[in-house]
């Protein structure tokens, strides 16, 4: 990746408190967040013993700039936090979203503004509570610093998201003097840390977001916002990372529909990489993949489904793959309960041309017959079915 430099920032990003300017030396740095070969966001931070300020520029679903300030107390705990969010091309306008969190010993006072609407509430917290914004690693950096300052091998954390009524439980577990694990929506992110707990790098392959985070010395935020905003104007918004899609066909007198999320390859190893072998996969991204049939259907010649809605899962192995039909629906793709399985059938595996975006198709194969075809990277899975 090209080196980045500090440059003049838009006026709303320059509101550095006099206290920050009076303290020296300030620690400066940033983080680059990548998903495969795509850069998702870049952050810049300035830190003193009593304050933290950072700016984050993200690309999905559209270019957005978040500017935040925090006051720091003992044990690297954040005492007060404020943030503002603006679209990349509207930095001089009023913030589209804003929030503040004031932490006391056992509670946090949260105020959130979106457009002309403002709401405030109080939530109970522990002394290990910190503010959090999704995909913002200056705050993960603060979490690991707080854990090191607490002097414990395992520190239970609470992440307070502006707008969420209850804190999200998390943790930092030390694995050595230079490494730790941080809970990320219930999954472990493996991090490298410095002597003070400063975040040096993060590997999220075991989480649902699967990002990598690299620390950098500096970044030209102004140039970055201009470049990404111009690209967005020319090519359109990036959209969500794994957009939702449907595949359907009328087979016989029945419609067969699959609703699923479509992750991209992004230069990554897929099967045996981001999709581990020997583990249940959601067969897409985000919410669980769903199969809807209007008439009785028999999959793979053995598994009969009555009309209704089902969730779809797969079990890839080094020798093949299995399709799993489950009776639970509407859940997130990390919530799989084997006891609700309807049945399993083997998938026919073959090689094909490289497919960048995970694709499911419902193909007609003659009167009352069809096939579900799943393709990603150079792997193709298929199962036939018959409609009554």
C-alpha cells in the first residue's frame, strides 16, 4: 500500500482542544482496514494522556467520515465520548448523525441525534465499559490499552454503541506480552499489541467480518476523502459488502426461491480459507440463507420438503460438501441449531470458471425437475430436485 501523509483537514476535523495542543508529545498514528485485496476504511488518531481524537473514512455502503473525541481517565478508561458522521461529499454541512456518551462509575448517559431527531437514555455499565463504533479500530486500540492498564490476564469489557440500549459484552484475553484476543460480536479477533497495549495489528479471520487491520504512522485524510468521494461520484456507491440477492425459477407449477447474501472473493482463499473445511457454513453472508418452496420438493432423490420456508447451510470438507436443510428461519447466519435440521444431502462437486461473487442459481432441468447450483471461486456445488 502507498505511504500516507498528514495534510490539512476539513474545518470540522480541526477542533482540537487547547488541552491537546498544550500536551507533548502527542502520539499519532492510524489504521488501515482491509478485506482481502480491498481497503474498507482508514483511520487517523491523535492521543495524549488525557484525550483521544480520531477520524475514520469508510467506503461502504458509501463514503462516510466519522470524527470523534474522547476524554481519558485513569486506567485508560474513556470518561466522555462524542462523534459526528457526515457523507464524504458534505463535510461542510451539519452532521447527519451525532452522539455523546458520558461515563459514570455504574452508568452511561447516551445522547444520539439523527437528522432532526434527538433521544437520550441511561444504561447500566461496569467499570470496564468503553464506547464503540462498528469497524472503528482506534476504539479497539483503546480497549486493549485499558485491559493492559487494568493489569489482568482476562478483562471483561462492555462496548457501548450510541443508539443501542444495552452494552455489548466483550473481553480482552492476554496471550503473551505482545498478543491478545479481543471479543468481536462473540468471535475472537487476534491482535498484536505493544508494551502499553497499543494495537499494532488485528486478524479477524475467525470473526464474521474477517478483516485485517494494520497500523500506520500517518495518513492524508483530506486527500483520501477527496479521492474516494470522486470515485463514488464517477462509479456509484460501493454498496454493502455482501449484498442480498434472490435466485428463483418456476419448476412445474411451483416457484422455488433462494434468498442469500453474496460475499466477494476479494483475492482471498475461499474454501479452506475464509470458509473453513469441516465446519458448518451459512452458505452466503450475513443473515441465514433461506429456501422457499410452494409445493412438495424432493432434494437429491431422498430429502422430501413440504411447502414452506427453510434455512440452508453447507458443510464443506476436503472430500466434498453436504447441503443441510434446517427448520429455523429468520436468524442471523451465525445461529445454527443442528437439532432443528430437516435433513442432509450430498452435493455434487466440480470445478468451473472462477466466480468472484458467491452465486446461487435455481435451474430448470426438465418437466418438474430442477437443480440448485452454488458457485464461488473455481468450485461448483449442485443438487438436483423434483417438484410434485
